[in-house]
C-alpha cells in the first residue's frame, strides 16, 4: 500500500522559475501497504486480505501489455510512457525477486485507489488478492512499489508487514522521475525491527508521528541487510519467511538473529541510502556543453504524466561537471520548466549551486555557477504535444 509521502528529499531544489516543481519530485516515501487491510490483533498478523480480492471488471481492459491488463479509472491521464514503464518494471522486479510473473490486473488512477484501496489511512496505491486473483490499484508514484507486492502475492508469498513494505520501498525505488532516499528520521530512534515486528499491520500503517513514517526505516534496514548479507540471502529469507516463523527463517538465511542484525545495523549503517537509477542516459559534456531536445505527447512511449498536468520524459538524462563551472542555461518551450538536480558532487566552491536549480520558460538565458556534480536534467512541458530544447553551455 502506498500512503502519504514521508521521506527526506535527498536534494533541495532552489526555485528560480515560477512554474517549477522541485525537490519532492525525487521522493515518494510511499507507504504502500502489503495489502492495506486493517488488522486488529497484536504482533504481525499478515494473512492475505481477502476482502479486496473480489474486484471483477465488467469491461475489457483499456490497455494490454505482455503481462498487464490495465483499466483506466482516471481522472489523471495514463500516458503511453507510463504503460511501457509499468511493463518494464514488472519484468525487472520479477527477475530481481526470482519469482514468476503471471498476467496481472492493474486499476489505474486516483479514482481506482479511492474505490479499491480500503486502507486504514488514505492510500496512494494497494495490492489485493493472491495467485491468479491478484490486482493492484495505483497511480504514477506508487506503481513500482505495488508491483513488488503484486508479484509476491501472485506467488502466494507474504511475511510481516515490516519486511513486505521495506522490500517494496527498496526494490520499487525506480520511480518515474528520480531516486528515493531511505534514511533514519531522528523521531524514530527508538524503533527498529525487533520493536516493529511486534506491531500489527494496521499499527504499522498508522505510524509513529504520521502515517507511513515507518516505511523509510524499513527500507533503510532491508538495504543494510541486502548489502551486508547478500541479495541471495535476502531473497531466500523472503521466500521462506511466513507470518509465524520470521525469527527462524531469518537465522537460517543470514546466520544471525534479528536482534544481532539490528545491533550491526545501528552500529554500521550509513545515515541514508540513495536508491533507484535516475540516470538512464549520460550526456557527454563537451566544449559547447550539452543540449537536450524532445517532443512530449501522451501518445508517445517516452512521455508520462508528471504532477498536475505537466508532461515529462521517461528518459533520465544526466551530465557530469568535473569542477565548479559557470554555465548559461537556455530553455525553449511554449510553457513549462526544466529542473537540474545534483545527484552526486565531488567538488564544491563556496558560491556554487550544489543542490538544484529550476527555471521556467526563459526570455533570456540564465547564468549560474554549478558545482562539480552529476546533474540530472528534468524537463516538463504543460502543452500536450509540446516540444522543448534545453542547453547548458559553459561561460568563458
């Protein structure tokens, strides 16, 4: 289930244009639940939610891919790029988990989540049913997360909600417009796996301070476990752990107890992990800088809907600056903006931008000093079928 966002934005975007949407675009602290049902007893009732497994569409799907049958509930547009991305994600996730992928029903859009996600708190997405009856209701931000749940449900696998949500946050971090920061909020210092494994499903979703605030902690811990004990061991654990043998399955897979792994996590883990692969295409920085040009239309497979009515690209384009560099940013677009976000920096000067910048349609180029970083270029157009051209050129 995907709840209200609660993850720290790994990068702060400094707004320089009135149309820009910054910072949170790279985050979806999406508390997307393993099934989103209310579970009243103590300590980890994680049985499959059967109350939501009965959705039977009375119309043919609006879109069909190799593995997905998609019903478009709206009201937001479902662009061709999102459809293609969901199919790619389903294949990637099934391969990473080593699980079979069957044909899956997808209910798309806010109206779908409102209708089909009977969660204890408002959800941005959910997975229901099991085996051949599995389906998800989802929007743009929660699709990858819900696909993790769905594939495990198709294979009739489910353990405690702490591990289910940690896995879905970790593997589902490939969000359409950036990366995800799994970190440890200071307000959750008193919590860890041994405490949260005693929580019921509904208590986990409600959270400590706000709904969903345990999600990023679970993702952080699962990432530490994966990097410390290996992906194969984590896969083995998640395939063998049920709702009643978590401690035994954990010790069998990792050779240590949950308590011992928690102590190592608290002692050795970094404060955050940056998950996802925001840079799918590297633009080579040359004597003239870089240029990116594209037409964005909902009918094209390189286009998806961003927040609001803006259209964005499925291409994650980045470029590297070896050192702080004065640049001139030019943007040609009828209506829209472009955001530059720094994903990793290696040389920063006192007055250089090292977080992010955003500009809307420019009448004159804007000159800035950018730090030596890997910069991600994210254009958004507000006119369907609109084209843009952005250039970032060095200034002598």
